[in-house]
């Protein structure tokens, strides 16, 4: 009877350890870094923003424009660390249908714009889809934006606070673009996993 109990406990522990290992692997290694802050490699530049690399981040402070992925994505989760000045106008555009002409009419814009004149779609909102659920100011500090797009459903979390949740089916697939519009904008540690 003791041998049976020992064998059962051993098998349960082996099974549990195997489960834990596969769980941890699928949770973290599915993410792929697409911008690490040391290079613009792997991104197309659209517009005349003065993108450069400085202090472990990709940044811009003049002009207007985007950094755009050459790949297109359908369902995904993307996380990005960003730093902006209080007067910055930036954002992450997802499912960009036309990667050479990006706007809120042919893509979804997750806004980074604390001082937007019409605050209806300020920082943390999805422009024309979901107004912010909470007011979170991003200026003057490092922030983490987490965006999930799955089918027609979208969720945005900023610094651990859910700021937007919405549903829209206009754009099913497209590139991802990091925007520069005003102020000083920095991005680092942009990671994506396809769902």
C-alpha cells in the first residue's frame, strides 16, 4: 500500500510539473519583440518625423509620421512601453489597411494624447470606437500600453488600468504603426503575440 501511494504521488508531481512548464512557456515565449529600442530595423518610415535611437528608445520630436510594420496582423496582443511629454500627440494604429497612408479612417487608433482638445477619445481610447473608461495621464513618465484585438473585439489597458473596450468590424487585418504627431515621443520594448 505504501508503494502504491508513493507511485501515485510521484506521477501526480511529474504530471503537475509538466503542466506548469508548458503553461509558463506558452504564456511568455509567444511574444515576439518587434522593436527593442536599439534600432529602427524591421520598420518602414512613413512621413517626415525625425525618428532616431537614443538611450534605449526610438524617439521623435519633429515632423509628423509613423513607424510601420512590414507585416500585417489579424488577431493579436501587443504591448509597448512609451514615454511622452504632456503636450504629445501619439498613438498606436492597428490593422492599418493602407500602410502608406495611415489615419483613423482606415485603421484603429489607440490614442496617446493627454491634452486632446476634444477629450472624448483622449489617451487610452480607441478613436471613433471606444471612449476611455478611465482617465489616465501618460505625460512625463514611462507607461505600458497593452492592446488586444481579437475578431471584432478590442481591449486596451494602460499601466494596468482598463481604459477601453469596444467592438467594431471595419478592419480585419493590417499593419501596426507607431505615431508621432507632436511633443516628444519615445517607444521601447514593443512586443506582439498572434492569437
